């Protein structure tokens, strides 16, 4: 009786019946290209952002804790004194209230009107391309030009709007005197520029919704409003979150429209339409106190971050997930889809 000894094999060694595959240089290069090319394609944006975006943010955060001298490029560390000074200024709270007032008067009507325009452009109308391009034209106009035109329209004595109101028997509105009416005028400028832009973003999301949903709803007898409420609006949840957050950022950083609302650009004689960015600009380039301006910029950043998170939570709770692309259809909807396919 003979005993044959078998050589122990390593656990990581390939099976003896499977040949070892050696990759050529071109195959390894192809694998590297598959793994690294996505990062190379997106790297220019992050490199550019690090230079013109991330570095100024860090630089601003550093000098916000210093009594900074911009000429000598040096300063003394003073901690949170700049933040404490800003928060104790009544002018800051006036600017903050004006900013929120203009933001609400512009963002809420803008979102509603953009949704309505997008829903109309999503329907079968003639010359759809013409109307879609027309909706984007106000966004192309320079903000300074928009400010000059609307400043003439909202002039207190010789403005076209007050002239029209006098024709219909309504008294002239003091657009540059009363805070509320000045906010309405500035919000009108903002809505003029950004409503069409947001409408086209919402329109692109509407066109990505499968048409079978609407056909099934039509078979079930749902009218146009019911289809919009139950299919279109829930399906726009990711796009609505994007539009709301970008509108929040832009609305709280508003600068061009209030600066061009009169010839001085200081927010009014009694700070009627003074915003945070106008106040920041005045402190930085008017008083040459860049430490306080940097601290105010960071306060504005924290406010925008907080409001953006609140908007995100509210939007997620109000807009349901029904109608989104990956959800399971109910039995009734599946039957309606089959009936719609049978009618084709």
C-alpha cells in the first residue's frame, strides 16, 4: 500500500485547471481609463472652484476674526468682536427685515407663476419653441439695464406706472418713499428676470414625466387640475427642491436690483430698501472695514444655510413622493395603463 502525498496549495492560488491571465499594457490602460476618466472629466470644475470659490471663503472666514487693514494686508486678531458689533447695529436688523420682505415678495409669486407658465408650455400649443425662447429673454437682459428701466417705470412723479394709475382713478404710489411699495417694485424686477428661467427648468422636469401616467388618469376620468395635482406636482419634487433652494440663495443675496433702484444706490434715504448685501458693500468699500464686511458675509451665509435647510424640510414634507419614476403602480393604475395601451 502506497501513500501519495499531495502538495498543499495556498488559499489564494488559482485553481490548477484555470490558466493565469496576464493583462497586456493596453488592457491595463483601458481599466485605468474606465476608473479614472470620470474624475478627470469633473476635475476642472473642482480645481476652478478651489481657486475662485473655496479660497475666498476660507480667506473671508480668517479676516472676519481680525481688525483687518486691506492696504497693509495685515490685521490684529480680535475674535468675535466683529460679529458682536454687527449684531448690535440697528441698521443690520433693518437690512435683514428688508431682505426677507423682498425675498418673500419675489420668491413666492415667482414660483407660482413659473409653475403656471411651465404647465402651459407643456401643453400642445402652437409655436412652442417661440414661447419657450420668449420666456428666457428677460433672463438674458443685463441686471443693470433691468434696474434702469424699472427705475424709470416706478418713478414717483414721472413714472409710467403712476401715470397709468392716475388714468384709472388711483392715486400715485410713493414707490421710493414707503418701504412696502419699494419692496414690491424691487420684487417685480426680480420676478421679471427669474420667472422664465425657473419656468424652463420646471418645464424640462415636466417633459421627463412618462405620458402613460396622464393617459391612465384620463381613462379614469381625472381632469387637468387633478392630473397636475396628483401626477405633475409630486413628480417635480427634486426639481422643486432645486428651484426653491436656488431662489432662496438668490433672493437673500439680492444686490443689483436695490442698488439700481435710485441714483444713489444706498438703500434709500431712510434705509427703506437697504438689503444685507448693500449694507455689506457699504461697510467693505464705503468704510473700508473688510473685517466687518467679512463677518457680515459669514452671517449671511449662515442665514442662507438655515433658510435653505428649512425650505428643504418643508418641501419634502409638503410634496409627496407619488408620481415619481421608481414607485410601484397600484392595481387600479395598472388596469388603466392596460386599457390605455389597448386603445392605441
